C-alpha cells in the first residue's frame, strides 16, 4: 500500500525522535524497546533510480524487484551530496558541509570533526558488529571508522582498473589474497566478502546484531562488465536513447512515480570535469558523443558505440543485482 513521505516520517518519529546526540545516534531506551535489528546497507555508485525495473527501468533487476515487492520503496528521496560526500552523509547523518566533506560559499573542506563519528562507532555500544565490503572513499580507513572486517580498494574513489584488477584491493588493510591471473570481477568479489562476513558473524556472534555495509562500484565508470553479461544486452539499445527514455518515462507514469512532462534533453550541459568535446573524441574515439544530442543526429559509428556503452552499463547493473540475490539468499539461511 503506498504511503506518503509525511506518513512515513510520522511513523518514524516515535523511534528516531529519541535520537538526541546526532541525527543517527541511537538511544538506549529506544534500543531496548525496538530491539536491535540486523542492518544490511547496499549502495550502488552512479546508478539512476529509474534504471531498476521496480522504478520503470529496462535493466533486468529481478532481485531488487523482489525486495521492493516485499518492502518499502521511496518515490521522493533526495541526496544533497554526490560522490564521496554522499557516503559521508549516510554514514554520519549530517549534511556534507556540516562535517567538512564538501564545500560551498563560506565553508571549506577539511578533516571530519571528532563529534561526527561513523555509524559503526555509534552502533558498537549497542552490541553491533560492523563489516565493510567494497568501495570506501570517505576518509581514513574502514577499521578506523569502527568496522571489524573490511575488503576494498581504499586508495581512491575512482580507480580506473578496479573491476578486473585484484592488485589494488586490500582485506583488513593488507593486500588481498588473490592470485595473479585468477578470474576476478570486483562486483562478485564484494558479494563474496559480504557473504563471508555474514557467515563469520553467524558462527561467532549469532546472538548479537550486525551492520553490514556493502558498497558496490557498479555501474560507475569505467564501463567494465563481464562479456557474457554484455552479450545479453548486445542489441537492446540500438533504438537509441530518445526512444528508450520516452518508453521509460511512460512506464514510470503508469506506475505513478511521476506526474510531470518528460524533460527536454539539454545539449548545453556537460560535467564540469569533462574534457572538451574535441578532446573527448580524441581520447575515446570517433564513436564518442560528448553531449546529449538527438539520437538521429549521430553518425552510424556513434550510434553503435553509444548503444554498446548503454549495454555495458546495463550489464554492470544486472550483474550487481545477481550478486545482491546471492547475499539475500545467505541472509535467509541465517
């Protein structure tokens, strides 16, 4: 049954209103009354919410659809931070500018204040064991932030060979035990580590609650997917983005997710960190289309290249969904 944001906040106020130390701090009285639920937080990176089938998308995400069908979907949910500031927000409960994780007029970036601990540190007094699998890109290290176990590439938020190169990954601060040449894809490895942590928790701390933070890199650039996943989308986007976005918007409207006209493509907007159009074409090749122009204005070479990029993007999401399915199955066995 649909619920409004106002209704949800009213229901949540009784529990969360007791948190007085910081926006995510837990109150002992609330913990005793509400119990200590296990928490699994899964994050994707640069995935549009309408990519998923449960929001009208055309990317196959059956496991997310199953979770949506049995849970609560937000239709109005906003993030004021992007990239690494958003991760700091969700793990502290503060606006990124409050804790110097992002800048704005009159506010400079800096070290995260000591009065803004990460969620594992806030959960620990209530008996929680916390585990991290995947992307970090906040500050310090996961173990510094209160996680007992960690697997990921912590040196950067955007390692350009992070999907197939196991050499950049660390487990609990040391080089990951992955043999050179061994078949490896980070989305699968992140799920593997998540499942290992869940099994470890069950065997050692079965009567205590856990917080598992699983942060996938997918589908953030670079576009790297397993060939069999790409092949499953090989011809899916040859119609072009104009036809696809119209069809997606129609589905979203039928689902009651949107009630406004479809926005026009804005060909004048490009990310400020992008190279100039001629530099992009020189770097990526003649198939690149630096701006969101009409599909029919592209050359045949550009159409083929852009359709392939969309196919890889979709393949990355579908693989992530499959790995989420493995994690959910592990939860059901616990």
